[in-house]
C-alpha cells in the first residue's frame, strides 16, 4: 500500500503539479498578507453610526480570515479533484492502470492507497495554508481565531470529503466529466450554504431548512460552516451578527450528528467506490 | 501435472455482444501456446479474464489452481496488455522497481539488470519512458511482465510495435522462457511468429475455439508434386508415405523425375480456412 501511496506522490512531484500549486499558493498568501495589512489599517478605530459595541479589529480579522478560509477551501478542493479525477477510468483508458491492477496488491488496496496519497497531500496542503493564514492575520492585525486548531482540521476534513467524491467519480466518469461534475457538486454545496445565509438574513425558515438538508448530501459545506463558526465562537454582539452573515458562507454550528455523518459519509463513498471498482471490467 | 492455465466453458457478454461463448483452453507447465484469431474474436477478452481485469459471465478460469483474479493467481502471472502505457516520468529502473515491490519480488538490482538485458535494453536503465520509442516501451513492458519470475506469462500482442530486429529479440526471449520452463500464452496476429515459437496453437473466432493443436497437427498435407521431363504432375490426395509408390510407378511408366515435393498447407492457409 505504501508503494502505491509513494507512487502517487512521486507522480505529482515529477509532473510539477506541486510546483505549480506552491507558486500559486505563495502568490495567494502574498496577496492575502498585503490585503489583510491594508484592511486592518483602514478599519482601525472605525466605528459606524449605532455600532458602538463594534470591535473593528475583530470584525476585520474575522472577515479577512473568512476570505482565507474560503480560498483555502477552494484551492484545496481544486487540488483534491485534480489529484483524483483520473485514478480509475482515466488511468484505465490510458493503459496505466492495468499493469498495476494485475499485481497481487488488488483493487481495494490500490484504490484506497491512491485515496490515502491524495487525501494526505490535501490535508497537509490545507493545514499549511490555514496556519500560514493564521500567522499572517496575527502579524497584520493581532487577530487570531477563537479556536486555533479545530477549524483547520474541519477545513481539511471537508477537502478529504471532496477528494473521496472525485475518487468515486473516477470509477464511473472520464476525467473531464468527473472534474466538471465534482467541482459542480462542490459549487452546489457552497451555494446551498449561501442560500441558508440568505434565509438567515431575511428570516426565511424554508431557505434555512433547504440549506440544512443539503448539508446531509454534501457534508463538506457543513464542515466548512462549522469551521467558520469556530473561528468566532466566543465573539458576541454586532460583530457576531455580521460574521454569521459572512460574505464567504455563513458560520453555523453543524452539530455532532452532522460531524459524525461526515465520517460515515466518507466511509460510504469510499465503500461505494471500492465496490464499483471491484466490479468494473478494465 | 495440473495445467498452469485452465479455462472451462468461458463466456463473456458485453450487453448483447457475445465476446466469448464457451471457450475451453489449457496451457501446460512450460508450454508456449499461441492464441490466434481476427480482430474482435475474443482473444484479448480471454487474456484479460485470465489475469483478472475482466469478469467472466459464465465458466471458470484457473491460474496455477487458483481462481483467476484471486491474489494467489495474480502472484503467479505476469501480463503485458495490448494497449498499455507506463508513466512517462519514470525511468526503466524505477518502473521495474515499482513492479518488484508490487509483485513482492526480492530480486533487487540483479533482477532488474537481468531483465533489461533479456529484452535487449541493457543501456536504458536510466532512460525515462518519455524518451523511449514505442518498441523500447514494448520491450520494457515484457521486462515488467517478467518481474518476480512468474509461472505464467500472458502476452497480448507483444510485438505489435516492434521492428523485425525487435521481433527477433522477442522470439529469442520466448525461446529462453521455454528453456526456463515458464508457461506462455501468446496472443498475436503474426502467424509466422506463432508458427515459429509455439508448441500449441489455438485459433479463436467469434468467441469460439475453431481449431487447436500443435502447428504440425494444424498444417495439413496438400498432395504431392512431381517434376518430370514432361512437366509437373500433381497428385492432390497423395501423402508423404505415398511418394515411393508414385515415383516407382512413374519410373516404370518411363518418366524421368527431377524433383518431388510434398505440399503442406501453412498455418496461414489453415487460419484463413477456419476463420470467416
């Protein structure tokens, strides 16, 4: 199994995939550092009419860090999809898979190893960008999240779920169809989350209900919103209200059942992918 | 000794298309069996079922006594697909190392060196797949299939991209494998190649075995031709053992004989006869 995990990692390294990701991430973090610095500078001491309780640093910090969370989620999702979109059908059509599948390792181990490799890379990437963003935000404005580690873990878990969907999609779909499909599901999940926020803002229980139902189908959004919630879990007052309406998805507590469901969901998706792969003619 | 590969009543359907309809096939220990047939006859499907890439609709296949696709069966075989590709970023040595690990081979660098020499690529150890010609990749593919010294080698069109020199290397390799006692199922379009190296030939058409036997058994005698002073005399139904009698009779009749030929049909003639 380790052999296949290392094979996947070396493939990404040799194809300069990591180099591209690294360059783009450094670019993003540089822009983020600049933007965050300016945001804190411009909002320092700002108190709007009737907003006497507003802590401008807290508001600016949480909002710009929300942007960092959203960007990390997006970059992580793109990485997850591109690392897994061709694992089965794409590699089989190219003739890359057959020489590996006939070896004693077997299909289950092969697929799980490819998943473990991709998920490992995504988790490391998401945590690295998350903690880099935490450091930058603290450096620029002295703000740090109320919970430091758990939001990063939830963000990484959300990406692991996305990567499992792309892996499962690779059993049935060609790489392009799978990439498009998975990114559309990812986008739909985020849209459902934003729909819930609109419902929250206009006090529409139906929209909020639809959003909550969507969480069960695409739990990565639940993990993302729960992660956002943990950033400002101790924040109160007007700042809390603004942050709950955040421009990059609402920050809402998902609750233990949904967090447990996310784990079960991952297991179900992987089990379905393995079952379908074992039955597939190559 | 039980056969290394045993297929019984093998059937495979892809929707309404019947790729295999009741194929029986046996490859004995150390035997080199050639699988012939037109495109779409079911040859590659048969090979893929044997190595566990495709599931049979009915019937059974055993590799070294284990069901095809099971871990013990996979441990016993080496396979080169008809359409394959290796990661372009890997060197020959890295590819063989990967397959050594996956196959559980403990041969190490010595095995890799031996395999590259065997397929005529001793200097390509550090060459990346991307820099190799199709022929070199095919030879590397054969080396990959031989990792771990499998008891059964399944080769699906192993010489399709090779030039005549490359084909000769593979022929020599097959002879060497026979000497080592490795069983081979060779799926090929090249009848001359099969005729030269295989102990046994199976011809498949429309998913069925339409002829099987040793090359000698399949080649049928097609009469006797005698060159005489008055021209060529053809005895269509005559066989080799009839030659002394025919010569005696012609000499007795006052004919002068210059040459006698026993005409035998080639494997190609037999193939074209049995295949639609």
